[in-house]
C-alpha cells in the first residue's frame, strides 16, 4: 500500500503547494517516502509516494516507480491477478514494478492493461511517450483517491486531504486521462474518461491493437441475476449444498490471495511491544464484532494460514455518555419498581441509591453490543478450531474524552464524506485500526487470560467483512422490499446495492484505516466472490423472509429466516452455530459511536456534521 500525492501545474504558475499534506501521506506508508518531478513542455508534474511494505522478502520497493523510458507510476494497490509474465502469488513479486513494466510494454493501451487487473487499486501514471497522465480507482472503489481542480493551482490528486472543501472523490467509474500535448495556456485541464461498462456476454471480445487503444473497460463481474422464482420454485437440498460449497471454496481462494504474500513482521524492526519482538505479532488482523461476516472470515482463515500462526481479532467499544445515562436510568427505574413491589408485599422498603459512586466500578465497555458478541464469537472460534489456532482478542476501549479529542482529525480524514453517520462509522474504524488495547489470549493451561494491558497490534493487513450485506442481502431494507413488492422488489433493491458499492464508503474507510499504516482488504469484494454472488438468483442467496414485519428473529434475537441465508449456511458448515445466527447490526450502534454527543441526539444520521 502507499500514499499518493500528485500535482500538475504550469511551470510559471506554482502557486498552490501541497507540502502540508506530506505528514498525512507519510502516515499511510512509513517505510519509504519520496518525491519525483518531471517537466513536459510547459507543464510540471510532481509525484509523491509513501510505501507500506506488504510484498517482497527483500524489503520495500521505493516509489514513485520509474521506467527506463521515463514513465512514472504511483501505485496504491494489490494486483492479485491479471498481469502477465510473473506469478503474482509469489511473495517476492512486486506487483507495482510488474505493472509499470506491463504498462510500458503495452504502448497506448493503458486502459487495456488496467481493465485486466484484479484487486484493490488507485493509481497515477505518466505515459511519457504519449504525453499523457492517467489516474483512477478500481471499479469497486476500494482505494481512496481525491482530486482538486480549478483555480490557478492546476490539478492535484491525493489519497487523503486535510479536510479542505476543494477536494472531491475521484469516481470509480473508469480511467481518467489528461493529454498534456493539448493543454492550453489558460490552465484549463480537460479530462477524458475510459469507462467501466457492464459485461455483454453475447458480444465477442475485441482485442485492442497498438493502433487501437481500448475505448472502454469491462466490469469483472456479470450483471445481477434477476431471475424470479415461480410459485413452486424452491432450491432443493442438493442445490443449496452445491452453492454453499461454491461460496465456501471461493472465500477460501479470496482469503488465500489476500494473505499469502504478506511478509513476516521481522522485516520491520519497529514492530514490537511489551510482549517482545515482532515475531510475537500476527501479520493479519480482523475487524471483529463477532457478527456473521467477520466471524466467517476469521474461521476460514484457519483453513488458509500456516499452522499455529496467530490472528488478532480487533474489537472496539466506546464510552458513550448518552447510552450510559440511559442504562443508569433504566437500572434506577427498575430498582424503584422493585422497591415499590417490596413495600406492597411486606411493608418494608429499601430505596435505591442514586449516587454516582454506585456505578464507579461498572465496566460500561462490557455492555457494548459488539463487545458481547465479539467475546462470544472469539470463544466459539477457539472451540471450533480445537484451540489450535491462536486467535487473540484485542479489546479496544475508547473513553469519551479521547474520542472527542480525535474527532477533528477524523472529520478531516473522512472528507468529502461529511455526515453525522460518516463520523460515527469513521470513528469506529479509526480507533479499531489503531488497535491499541487489552490483549486476551487462551493460554496453555486452557484459561482465558489478559496477556497485555497495553497492547498495540502490529498487523499491517486488516480484513473487513464489508460487501457481504450488499451481495447476499443483509440489510433490513431487503426484507422490507420483499414484504412490500415480493421477489421483484428484493431483486431491485439488490441491484441498487450492487450499483452503489463504488460510490458508497470504501474511500472513507480507506482514509481512516490507512492513517495508522494499515491496509484494509475486503475478501467479500474479491471479483470472483462478486461474480458468484451476481450469478445466483435471489432465492438461492436468501430464503424468503417472513411476510409479517418484525418476525425475522426469534425471541432471543437470532435470525431464523432470510438475511444472507447462503452465507449463514457456510457459517454453519464450518461450525459457527452462534455467530452464524447473529442478526445484522451497524458498527456505529454495535460499538456505540452513534450519538455520542448530547447535541446529536435530535440530529439525523445523514445530516452534515459540525466541523469543530
């Protein structure tokens, strides 16, 4: 992973500096930081990159990458598949260097090369021979890239901003090109877009030649299967088992792809803590609430990682004054009610105390919904793997004052996302990615113990379950659509969710997670997983939700029908009976970042946040 900062300006108009962003770019990649300037005619290009070493056994590869012909590449991504002449699964292979050599060898067909890459990416590429600058993000928008245009400052691109309102997100809808030869002295910088287009199976593939560059890129997954079941059309057990096996195997491949090239932490001498050197730290962490999606990822990791390798399960909980006060009020009301009942029964009464000291020793973090399910999920993972996989539970507890002290920086990092909900979600991921908390392990004596009170995970790759809800129908609106409009309404809602993935919040999440020198990876958004999910009809992915609203769960709150049923079948197959039954809960409610401030109580989640 790397941080990207690029600036294009006329040589006689260098009025808009970007050096104030250097600390934010360096935070994303502490291993290498470098700047390279190139002049093309009247125009100057400044390429700045930072590198977080995640590939190769010989240390980090410096960026910006430069070819012998003068091409320059800033690459923030992981090319898992799609590049020729080398094995991308080989840990020694540097995908950025291979991408640059491939781009340089395929003269004038940059879009053809980038359209074949499979993995998360954002990039800026200077094609010297053609006098062009290319930039863009992968079709699902899994890496952040912002653009600043207009005025006398030319054009700038960056992985992150300092909250300046002139920055906008680069749309994940294609590859953008600047023809340096056609730029006018006025300073206007027009952009040409090579779009991502839906797959058209009925049309033959036309290979671009050197004289005919690719005019569009094809999405790496098919349109959503909109087949509606007939009244008597239901999947039998054999068919469901077949599709469950297919999803399980595809997730194994996705996780293997995203974990096999991560170097050992001994290459990074700074990776240490009070427990000893970097050899004591896992390479991989999971953003872990104990819910279905992250639990499945953590469990499938057991089938992918070398025997005995640890995994940090990072679980975040917040001190939320509003939630705490509500809980206190409920306890007091219950105590008063009990006192009244006692008075009625035997004529005596012991009035409940209202003093604050009664709650001094209360562990309010333990009451956070995600902490409860997280501990339950951790224990279940240990049990179903016979305590042979060192799953380590990292309790990240954030006091209210600390959360508020970091809020201005979080607001800047998430920009251009700017709603109250964005801040709540961004705050949860920000502190989870910092991964500073109490470490619980299962020791050799078969006991659950606190190994470190002041632990900081050194994992550089954090796995996220994002994407499962959109692909497999995990939101309450999916059940609502079925109840109001039947299967047709559910399919329509799933189509909207698939289309919205590139424009949702992956850029925001990348900016807050990468700030702590971590790379988020999304196994459910692997192109092969997305393709499988798109190819299956809705009634295979979800069994029909109950028609009566509010009947999706039993009395204990466990899901009994609908909602990601195919993924739940995978969970049950790998032994996750408890986690496989957990209902969907948004991170801001599970970690209690929602409505932390009193003035937010009457606000709406989609309202613009107050800056400062």
